[in-house]
C-alpha cells in the first residue's frame, strides 16, 4: 500500500499525463503542482518516482537529471479510481409529517370520490 506522499505524487503525475501516452516532465513541474504545504524536494520526488516504478504504478521510459519520460500503468489508474471518494446519492428524508400529509391527502381524495360517485348516481 502507498503512503500519502506517494499517492499525492501519483495523482499529480496522472493530472499531468496525456492519457496512455508517454509524457516528459521535470521534478520542478511536479513540485509546482503539489501544494506548498507539503515538504517535497527533488530528491524525495526522485525516490517516490523510483518506488512507484518498482511497484509498477508508472512506467519510466528514460530518466535524466530531474527529467522523466513516464506513463501511468493500468495498475496505477485503478488505484487512483479506487482512491476517489464515491458520490452518494441523496435520499429523500420522509418524516412523520410527510407520511401524515400523504395519508390525509389520500383520505380526502377518497372521500371526494365517494361523494361525487353517490351524487351522480
């Protein structure tokens, strides 16, 4: 399982990638996309990218001094899809008042139907 920093770097790589194609990126671009609150530097980014490649979340085509050519693997994309919070559908909250209103409306409607039926016949 990945730690929070690795997941953050993987999300950033996914955001910067062009689908399934390889993308050339520098560690400075990654650092600019990650919030300033996090404590990353070029060395920590390099270590996380190497770890993600060993775990087969990304595929590195080549690496030169702080420059990477990478693409996300299906395993990495699946991890990111599972990590996203699921949107819950809003359920209507039927309270006792709503049930009473529906019951009274049904009763009044049936009484009106009976009155109309008996006066027309």
